[in-house]
C-alpha cells in the first residue's frame, strides 16, 4: 500500500529526525509518498511556515497546518 499524506504527517509528528530531513530535503522525502498536487503544495507551504518556528514547536505547527488537509 502506498504511503499517503496521513502517513507523512503521522511520522513527522513522532520522529523529529524525519521532520528535520523533510525540511532539509523535501523533494526526496515527498517522492516516497503518493500525494496529489494539492497535498504536495500543502506540505511545502507548511514547511515554509516551519522555517521560523522553534524546533520544539515544529511538529505541532506542521500538524495544525495540515490537519484540515488530512481530515478531508
């Protein structure tokens, strides 16, 4: 079964190293997931917001930003 957006968000929430890798090399990480163009754009937008976020708050900001997208 291909990995989808909920899988990506879930892993980013519990694995700080994965979140750091996602921020560092988003294209390589996103290539491992089956995402629609809208989902990919939502993740990229969320990553931009994370740039100025303290590390201990990044998972929460990512979840908050993508929560609506994952729920639909």
